[in-house]
C-alpha cells in the first residue's frame, strides 16, 4: 500500500520540478531579452543622437587620409583612400610617404569643418568626414586632384562621389603624383569590376569571381577602372 502511494506521488513531483525549471528558464530568457533590448537602444541612441563635431583643429596627421583633432577624435577622410606609408614591419605602398607629407602640409594646425554622410563612424570608431579647409576647399578632393590618393566609394556613403571622381579624372589626365610614379608589377588583359561595391579585381581573384553576373563590369585597363571610380581590391592588388 505504501509503495503504491509513492508511485502515485512521482508524476506530481516531476511536474513540480519541471515547472520550477521552466520558471527559471523563463526568468533567464526574460533577462536576456531585456539586456539585448537595452544594448540595442543604447547603440541606436549613440548612433542617432550623438552630437558629432562640426569644426575642429587638426593636431596630428597619421597618414594621407587620417588625422586627429584637438579633442582627440580620429578622423578618416571619406570617399578616398591614400597609399599606406611603411609601418613597423609592413613595407608600405608606393607614394605612401609622399601622401602623408602632403596631408601634413594640407591639414596640420588648420581649423577644419567636417561634413558627414550616412554612415558616420567606421569599425575603429573613427569619424568619417568630408573635410573643408578655411579656404572652403575640400581636402578629400584636393588630395585626389593632386594624385596623392584615389576615389574609394563605400556605399551608402556616396554624397560627393561625382565631385571626387571629377578631381580624379583630371589627375589621371595630367598624370600627376601616384599616377605617374606608381605602376603595378603586372598588367592584366582585363579587370573585373563590381558595380555594387565599386571595387575592381584581377581576373584570377576569387573575390572578383564571386561577383554576381548582374553586377559585373569589365575594364580593359587599370586606368579605365580608376577613370570610372572603381578602387583596387585589397587582396589581389590589381
Ligand atoms: Zn580581388
């Protein structure tokens, strides 16, 4: 008789334990959802409500396209890319030194005005900006116009693409700066451009081959790709 009663109690006990576990699980789940919502709202608050500097004094120039403002903010010039200068064990790229020297002359100790596009910071938390000098000229455009950098469009930041491309075409026509001094080791018979990313590749590059056929554009020369505002792939370095 005693034994039977124990067996009868078993399902009740199991049910009690399961419910308890279920309740704990629900509490954990609720806490996780709350934390996710909290961090999402904090991130979006930072992204949308953050007040970004509109002017600032340049106190340090890192390289052709990066500098530091008096308040410590690091700024990356938007819509362009400059060749890398040698850094620690990295050898740097052709015209990297020259681009840095040019940017120092152009920007150091200047009070600049910053204009933003749709994405305001990159993954290194640097400000992404079009930078205007006291004369009203845009530093990004001057650097490209003189051949110390090239157009690099990262969608959706495309506000001044046309203006920067006009400057680049003039530099290419006049064979200035890096266009005169830097030639690739090997020219290809053609290049593959991606109409979505504005990047171009060597024909053998696996990243070029991954381009969906509706986004492919081909160029017969590097110069043609640059003329259309496409930037070289970082992997295959065309
Ligand atoms: Zn590539």
